[in-house]
C-alpha cells in the first residue's frame, strides 16, 4: 500500500522480526509492559516525533484500551480500530450484554450488577445455579475467569478472579453467568466502515481451548449449517450496527448442544486467529483495516462474499505440557519453519532469540488451508512435524495429539474438549529412538575435539567392546 | 582397561559418549573411517554416511534409509529434532554407578518466576494437605502453592508483592 512504518519495541525485542521489517524503529526501553508497550504517553510521543499519521495497535497490550484510542484521537493521530467510546462500551462486558440484549441479540442468563462484594455475589450466584462462570468484566483471554461447580468454592473463586482481574486490567469488577452445557465457541468476523456499512466474513470455531485460551481455531465450523450461518451472521451484523461499529471486530457467540447461540462478547480489534478467515475468503483484513481507517467505504457486499475450502490455525507456545503447561524459557538454538503452498507461519521467533518471561509465551501461529477439513488436519500435522524449534519446550507434541484425536477428527469438539480428553496429559516417554542416537553420534563425531571427550573413571560394565559378534546395520548382507 | 574415551582402533579415532535422556543413559561409541561412521549402540553397529548440510543440520544415510535431523547445543544439553519430535539429552560422565535422583517429597518450590500476590499462612499455622499456602502470579495467570501433606508452617520465605524465581522455596512445612 506504500505506507511507511515505524515499529516500537522494548529492550528485549530489539531483534524481533517486526523491528527488522519496519522502515523506522524506536525503542521503548524497559521490557516491563507498563513502562514500554503499555506506556501510552511514551508511544504517543514517539508517534508525534516520527510524524506517524496512524497507529495500528496489534492484538495485545493497548489494542482494546479506550484511553489509548482517545489519546491518539486527541493529538490528531488515527487509531486503527473503532472509536474509544465503542471500545469502552464493549470492554465493559456488562454494558455490552445489556446493549446487545436491547438490540435483540440473544445473551446468556447471569448477574451483571453493581453489587460487587463477595457476599452479594455469592447470593446472586446461588440464584443462577451451578455450574456457573465468574468472569472479569474488563477481561479477555481467560484472565480473571473461574468455573465454579459448587457453592463451597464460590467465595474463593470470586476473590481469585478479582485479584487476577485487578492485576491484569486494573479493574476488579466481575460478573456471573450460567455455564452452558456442551458449549462451542463460535465467533464471526465483521468489518464495518465509517459510513454505516457492516458485513460479516463468516465464522471461526475456537472451541479447542485450554484454561480458556484458544489453541486451535478453524473455519468453517464442523457444526455450521447454511441456515445457522445466515442467522448468526445476521446477529453479528446487528450487534455491530447497534454500537455503530467501525473497523475490524469479532462477535463471539457460545453455542449449546442444541445449536442455540448466545452473544458472549465483542472483541474490538483484530484477532490472533484472523488468518484463517483471510485464507478462506481471500480478503486481507489488515489492508481493510487501513482502508477503513483512512475513511474509505467498504467495497465488499455481503452477497459477493464466499468461503472456499477449510483452514486451521495452531498456536505454538513455549510451554511444557508435561509440566503443567508452565512457560518454558531459554535461548532458541535453532528455528526452522515449515514451508509449502498454503502454509502460513505468523511468528515472532528466530534462531538465537531469547524467550523470556516478560510476555505471553506464544511463539508462532501456524496456519494451513486445503480443500477439506480432513486434509487441513493432515496438512497441519505435517507442518507441525516440520517445525523445528530447539532450545525451549513447546506444545507442538500436544497439538499434534489433539489433531490426531478421533473426536477432534469427527468434529466433536466443545470448549471442554481438552479437559475431557487431555486432562492430565503428558508426553509418552518413548526413550531416545535410534535415529536420534545416530544423529547425536554423528554430530558429536564431527564437532567434538579429542581433549573434550568424556573420560571414563572405570571400565564401563556395558561396554560394547566386551561383547563379541556385533550386528552391523547399513551394509549389504544384513 | 579403558582409560580415556579415545581409543586407537583400525587406525582411526573411536569416541565414547554417554547420553542421558529422561533418566536413562545410552552408551554409544563412534568410529570414523574414510567417509563412514561406525556407530555402536546396544551391541549393534550402524554403518552410516553423513553430511552436515548447514550447521547442526544432518543428512544421514543408513543403508537405503535417510535420516534428516537438526541438532543444537544449549548450555548443558543438546536438542535433537528428528522425525517431528524433539529430544533433550545431556552428555554424561560415566562413573560406573548411575546416580539416581532422590525423589523430592512435597515439593514447595515455586513452579515459575513471578510475583507473590497472596500469602495464606504464617509461621506456626497448622495446614492440611492441599491447603493453599501462597498464590504466585506470572504472565497474568495465577499459580497456587498447596500443602503437599498435613503439617505445621515452619517458615514463610516470601511476602506479598515479592518477586519469586523458579525453584525458590516458598514455604517450609514440617510434616505431621
């Protein structure tokens, strides 16, 4: 589009890919988010100093912060996203639901009131019944969220959710809602321009989640029908129009076992999983974000849009599935990406990069698309098997096993999928395969200097030299 | 008697290496002769040809089969990527007997580096198994430290808002 870019980065991200790609770069200093990526005055000043006309907030940190959008607006810099008012309204989950209910979009029963003391909340919780969900009003990404199955655990869960919410979002308001049976998380991508036109770009199924964090997303959803898609798409457009939404956004719905759908929340930004929509519609969402922000009318009409094939995204995290999914830190000794037609790797990693615990441990988003769901699953397994990330433990083996699971293949997924089938999952310990042993031996033979070789302190009781009649593999006649 | 890991045999160098992976030790010997590597493991000798395509990236020919692998070295360990899986190994010194790790009972070390958001107990408190002792926050998620057994709190090593590093002992408890 011929637009020059300025990237901001913290001290630990100085070699990050986005920094290398940008035309200009400015350092934000201290990696602690509040001093760097969440530092509104600093970022605004950099934008002014570099004469930036607009800011794209990405999908983390300040992407859904109304103060940031307003601060941009105040100094005449275009914030690429909806207006501060809309972000603020949708960021307040209680107000968002009330607004949607009024607009005729179905919502889940719950308590979204002002009485925020634990005693009142316990009382309201009992009215709704169990299981129920405690959710941070300002939340997102599973932070400040708890599922409560019985009255005993309600108090502790409310307090925990409040603490998490306070620390992550600076606001400890929570709400309670009915927990839906066999829930699927299905969301609709929308695009709205600044002239009142809104379209949807079909659904994304994001039911495979761990601790409320999406890990595998796909489109189309295996349960979607033409009729349901039409109804939900219409509801998504209604939701966006109800708040005069502009730019890219996502309307999240929960679907129950009988395919009833309920409005969950609206994400007022580009989503992590947006590439699967781009892969199946051929529409560049970020390009449209920029066009809309520059005042352009949506050229796309709903009736002209269609989806082709199927796409899956896997989120690759630096975490150890065998150790409670705790983040894994270290230096990436080697990174090699899988390549091929219709494989898209949106990653922020490179060989030699240090993975720290400052930020979210997401390393990459791997996306594939093919003609059918079955092919996409197989292609994703292939791509994951060719993704080399050495130096930290990743969730790649876990992702592969989820994709290989019979129920996943059948499309029988709910937001409980991981809990139901992979609750105490650990990687099967197979020992070191012979191919790994041979590889190590060759590597060490090439790289080890004689004097560095491990010395024996006594005779090795297992020494192969003590045995006679060895087998020889790899030669004719064996 | 073998004194060192290097042995003159067939007029070429033989290397002995022991790899540790998931608490098992693998004894391997490697000999190089001309373009071949003779690798012995578990009484079987593998004759292979190998090429390092790029640093750490190997293409190994064994009979009619090709192994493609990627190896990188960390501070103490090596990582091997082969056939879609990653294996972490440590070269170990063999001393005749293998040290077995003592199983830690009731580990109260922090599982993560983060910040202490809440301390639920104080010195002298009696606690029951699974009671929450401390809440640690990292990457906006909370991790609970629970009592591994019934006992009495001897010492609390951190207070609210303290920074805690992975592996540091959170609370000391005497088992009842």
